């Protein structure tokens, strides 16, 4: 009952302000103010205000809001953990995509070593030259590539 009275008083005050605005020849603004000022009395007449006051003053409703907030917090924590795991090692889906980009792995990588000729040496890790320091960049050996190009007449 009290909430309906408050809503009516607020609506009457809003309509008074709308009348003063219309008196100043600002009809568009007066129409907006009148539309907004009629909302509280309309909500009171439909019973929404009584429902809202019933919701606000019930402890069970506030406990429900607490449970909803906890649910949102847990969801955010799960998302943050998922992003962290993606940065650290990636998901199974990302690992599969990376494997597809690398291409199929050889079942027996040394099985075709005799047919490669000079390329067979590239399959074994080369030892760094003894005269070089650790900071120097290793030279690339293009002899196997040259052999393949010569074989095909290029």
C-alpha cells in the first residue's frame, strides 16, 4: 500500500515537471518527461511494485542471488584456468592442429636412407666443428640439395 502511494506521488511530481516544461515551449522534452513519469504508477497498478518489494525483503531471494553470484565467479575462474592452460601447454585440440600443420610423421625415417645418397648424412645430427666457438652461427650444408638438383638436371 505504501509503495503504491509513493509511486503515485512520484508520477504526479513528474507530470508537474512535464507541465512546466511544456509551458516553456519545449514540447518534445515535456512529452518524454510525461512518459517517464507515468511508469511508476503503471508499475504499481500492474502489481510489479508489490512483487518487487516482496522479492527485496525475502532472505531466500537474497540467498538465491548469492548462489547466482557464486555460479558466475566459478565460471570466471574456470575460464581463466582454461586460458592459462592454453598458454602453458595448449589443449588437445590445439596439439592436434599443430600436428596436422607439421604433416604426417614418418613411420621409419631411416628406411629410405640408402636412396638419399648425400642426404643420408643430414638425418644424423652433425657435430659442431671443433675450431668454432659456441656463439658462432653454424654453417648450413647445401651439398645434399645440390646433389638432388643435379640429379634432376636443374
